[in-house]
C-alpha cells in the first residue's frame, strides 16, 4: 500500500503520523511530572568556594530542578521543623526575625514578605519526601539557588552574609589571628539605669534541642535549657542538659550577688558572693582557676585578673555555639563548642595599662551575644591603703547536682583557697 501512494501524499502521511505521535504524548505531559529513576539527581550544595553539608537528593523535572527539602534543611542547619503528617514546615530562616511557615493543605507560604500561594510545580511528592523547585525556594528564602547540572551542583548566592558562611570565616580568621578593623565604641556614653535586686524577677529561658537520625543508629536528640533571673534578692543562673540516650545528665545552679560599691556581708565589704556552681580565682601557688560546686566571696573589684601577666576568661556557652575573644579590639583566640556548656580561654596575655576584653558568642543560626570585661595592669591596679581578698571552696569539676554516670577524675575533689593583697 505504501508503494501505491504518490510522493507528496506519502510525505504528508509521514508528517501526520509524526504529529500524531506528538499529540499522543501531550496528554501525558499535562497530567504532571512524577518521580522516576531516570530523572533522579545527587547534587552538591555550594556557596562561593565552600561545599555545604551532605549532597542533596533531587530530580530534574519538566519545570526545572527540585531538591529534597529535608536534605536542604540539614545542609544549611536551618531551625525549621518539617512535619509530613500535618503537611507543614515551620521555623525561621537565617535570622530569628525571619519567620517561615509552609502549609500545603492551605497552599500558602508565609515569610517576612507576607502570605503567598505555594504555586504550581513548586513541590513534588517523591519517595524521599518533599522535592521543592529551586525557583520556589529562591522566592521563599530570599536567596538564589541556581542549578549547575554540568558540575552536579546547586549554587547558593546571596547579597548578605549568611550564618553558616560567617561561621566558616570565623574559623579561618581564628587560624590566621589577624587584627580586624573595629570602630571605637564607648559603653560609658550609653544611657545607664540602676536596677535594684528584687525578691522575684521572671527568668529568661532559652531552650535548645538538637536531633539527628542515621540508618544504623536511629534517632537521637540532645537538649539544653538555660535560665537566668532573680530570687530573694539574689541573681541566679541555671543550666539543665542531657540527651534521649541518658536523660538529664547535668544540672548547674549558681546563686550570686555583685555589688561594685562593696557593701555586701557587712564588715567583709564584699563585692562578690556566690553559692552553687562557682569558680575560684588563681592562688599564689596555683596556675589555674578551679570551677565546681562550692562557695566564693571576694572584695576585689569586679572583672579584675587573678594573676599578673595573664588571665583566664570563662562563662556559659550554649550547645552548638562558638566563641571569639578580643582584647582591645584584637582577635586573640577562638573556641568551638566543647560539649560541656562552657567557654574557657586560659593564659590570655595582659598588656600594661587597660585591657578591654570582649567575648563574642555566635549561634548556629546567626545569634550573637557579647560579654565584656576589663583588666587594668600596673601599680595603680591596687589603690594605696586598700586590701583586696578572695576566698573560695569548690568540689572541682563537679556540678551542683551531678546526674551523670561518667567516671570521676581522681585528681579532682574538694579544694579551698584564698588570697590577700595589700598596698601601703
């Protein structure tokens, strides 16, 4: 039959058959894309010269490229909770004021720019979870995600510094210990108000929960709660930490009162009084301070060093944070999370004259806290006719309420010490 058709009609029949094939494929495309093995991808997440987290699972769809939303949350360490059962994702992006809510049932996305529709071809249900189109992610998160399939990568671009990039730069800066440029900032010029101690002041509470899941080990979570307030005319700080494996394993509580005018404890004229988890200063014969459960009292001016030439700085640092130490605006040390809820910088060299210290604490999602102190060095440090003292007793290395089952170091235990200095 084909040989009996005229040439022109034969060509027309072939073209018609071809268009018929294309037309037959059109309804399948209209029904939408579905996940399949041939379209699956494994992509690296990059930003500038850095590779971020583990590779992202994704697909090449009819509309572009999508990546698994849970993989992206983990790679960027975003405080976003994805609940597949309620079909919602809630949290914040790159800063605590950048709230984010994705509700698939109501087909809405809420962020700092208001509410908007999720949009067509923005989210695909795949065997791994929610695969979100890169163009939709860029609109929701205020950054740009670009697919680079030639290098099997997703490139993240932003006009502002993001928290995880700042953390990488801090580590690089600490390794070089170069002096950054800082504008002068005089705290004395700021308005000040005296706040008397109260019998009760509602505490400020910060709770952090970190979770992880692996195929071999299953799920595991760590928690930490920090509180600070006032009770019965004393300040207090508390820390409770633990994990789903061992439950609560650390509880610290410190009651203290500071008075720069030295009017505590009557004739002792103390400036500092503390009970619970305290830290004792360096003695004349010891090179290190001690911290643990016990008591401490001193009339020394607040934030003075414990030994001429060098000093130590320590304090509370939430889990997952890191810290930088600056002396007179110069970066002197860096410390990553130690796992015990503390930062500690030992043997920090003191310069002759005024030493202004600033410990800057950085959170994983861009939080910043600053703690400042000063340490003058010279003969004028101890005024003429003055006597400074301190005394303390601590059970070194032990929390006030020890809930752990770890082996106790035999070199630790109860210690006491004191020191007095007088200048005629």
